[in-house]
């Protein structure tokens, strides 16, 4: 629990009250291990005030020890470990363990964790019928919102959120089953048979096998693509209190079951301003179409009266290069070399767009840099993953972060999230009978 910093107080002086009075309210400050100190405004309501912070730009909604971001310096730490080192030396499942447990696993811990996740990759076979309720052209994210929420209809044995063992097996089930459900969403949209997970494959290879395998012939997973897929999942694993994680926490604060909370997170992630940006980047590059149109679209992005934004650029927190984007760019090069498509026009267009934007005064002045979504979609497309599956991949990767943040909240003391508002509607007035209107 946060403790006040000794001898450090915020004094809020409010002048020009109704009777010309001035009042001063003293508010405690708390310090974390990294990042800005926070001002506890909890007692303002009793003093007759709310704070006003649409979009929660300056609001710390919780205390957490999972992920730290320094947006100005372009730093991302998971339980203190820099994302660059994790991307280079760790694996996605090891990061899942770290996010859930707070420490890197021993070799034995990791082996047991991987075996546990592997054993949970199958889904209840009756879930296959659930897919049949969707139209064949349903967006895979629409399917994932429904199917993940529906998991709470299958696992009645582990829905007591106050039982640590229920929270643990639910975390394992969600991490393990997301790739299976994601691949099923893809196969359903292709009208192809679902592929059962294989226990002899690693996590990322299993996902690619379930996505692209067929019962009619053997499917060999390309190890370079599997490593790239593992790194893409790793880069998406958690990201502090972003919109979808905050949605998971808000849903969890009501005591809702974790499957429902993660389904809420998936729904929030779908938006193009958030996890839907990777799909939007590819659609944008297709719309731009050729190098000669780039300047026109850069001008559109800068035009206040034009709703067009350069998708994959900008970030609420990073006012420097998103460290994940740098790793993603390196992964992009590896995948394109492996596939022999270094000259892919989409990649060339993205690289050109990035160069022009990074040199343009508008983007420099507003500190708009490529974010994690700018290159991820280009890699996924090169790997043969359809554009409408990009955000499903993001949701799969983000699952350990969502569940770790949910678990951190539910396993400590928490209150139901219930923000207030600045009301500017009509003051009280009497009802008017319809024949008087
Ligand atoms: C993710 O929060 C997270 O951590 C998210 C995420 C995660 O891992 O969970 O990192 C994943 O969501 C990455 C972001 C993906 N979204 C996009 O790439 C969509 C394009 N980006 C923008 O929509 C925007 O940059 C946001 C939504 C990401 C951030 O928006 P903010 O913080 O609310 O910033 P803003 O909209 O107030 O923009 C500040 C200024 C504005 O101009 P002014 O009103 O000050 O004149 O910058 C402009 C904006 O118009 N601007 C852009 C722009 N992004 C911001 N102009 C053109 N193109 C852009 N992409």
C-alpha cells in the first residue's frame, strides 16, 4: 500500500470562492520505486471537489509492480527487466511466468510452467459448436470477444476469484487457450477444419501449426518464423495501464469472473486507436498505394480538419521511439530475409513513410514516433496471417499482462472503480405532460 512521503505535501489553494474566500487543501504525496510521485486526491470529494482528467492523461488509477514505462526516455521494464534484453534473451512463456510471479523462473520452474501451459492448450470440444453460431465472414475479433467470455460457461470449477488456486489455473488456462481459440477463429473464417494443438511443439510453433496446418498433410513450422512469432507475442505481453488493461481492471473491480474481464479487455483492444492499429496500418498502407501518394497522406495526417491519422504513429506515453517498435523493426528484417522478400513493396512503403514522418516538423514537434503497431502488421502479413487476425494476435500476446494485472488487483485490497463527472446537463426541472409540450 502506498505510504505518504515524509515532509512533502501538496497544497491546493482555491481562491475566489462564492463569498470571496480562499481555501487551502493539503494532499499527501506518495513515491514509487520509479516514475513521478503521485498526489493522493482522495479527500477532495469530502471538500466538495472532483478532479477533471478526461482520458486519464495525468491520473494514476492504481499501484502496480508489474510494468514500468518512461515515455520520454523510451524505457519499458517488465518486473524491472528491460524489454530489449527480454526480447533478445528470453521467451514468451518465460515472460508470462515473470509477469505472473514477479521473478524469473529457475530452469525447473520454467520447465514445469511450460508443461502446465502445454497441457491446457486444448479447449472443451463443445466450444467448437459455439463457433458455428457465427457467420463465416465474422471478424475474428468479434468471435474472440464472444468465445473468451463464453469460457466462463465451461470452467465453473475455477471461478472463485478469492481462491488463489482458482486464479492460478485460470491464468494458465487463458494463456494456454488463447492461441488455440485464435487459430480456431481463423480456421472458421476460412471454412477449414480446426487443428488440435500439439504437445510436441513450443507455444509459438503450435500457434503457427494450428493457423496454417491441415489434416491432409504434414506441416513443418519454419523455426525462424516461430522465433519471430514468439518475439511478437513477447513484445505485446504487457504495457502498464493502457486502455484494455484498465478495462480489465475496471471489470475486475466489480468482482466479475476473469474470463469476462479478459473478454472486456479484448473488446477494448479492438479499437483502431489501440490494438486495432496494426490492422489499420496495413489498411492505411494499402490506401496510400504508392510512394507518390505519401506526401498527400502526410499532409492529411497533419491537417486538423482531416480525421486521417498516421496509424502506427504516436502514443499516449511514449514521446520517444517505442522500444518495442525498434525490436519489431529488427524482427521484420529477419522475417523478410528468411522469406526472401526484402523488397516487399509494403515494407518499402512503411520504411519510406517512417523516414519522411521522422523528419517532418509536425511529427517532431508533437513527438510522434512509430509505436509497436507500425511494423507488427507488416511482419504478420509477410508470415501469411490475414489482416483481420492482427489484433487477435495482439490480444493473444497481451493475455498474460491482462491476467497478471487482474490478479495483482484481485489478490490485494481494491475498491470498485467508479469515476465521477463534470455535469453540464439541465438542472432539476418538473415533468411536463405531453399535451403541454
Ligand atoms: C497501442 O497505451 C498503450 O500503452 C497502448 C499500446 C499498448 O501496448 O497497450 O502501446 C498499444 O495502442 C499503441 C497506439 C496504437 N494507435 C495508433 O497507432 C493510432 C494512431 N495514433 C493516435 O491515434 C494517437 O497517437 C494515440 C491514440 C495513440 C495517442 O493519442 P493521445 O495520447 O490521446 O494524443 P493526442 O490524440 O492528444 O495527440 C496529440 C497530438 C494531437 O494534435 P493536437 O490536437 O495537439 O494539435 O498529436 C496528434 C493529435 O492530432 N497526433 C497525430 C497522431 N497521433 C497524435 N497526428 C497524426 N497522426 C497520428 N498518428
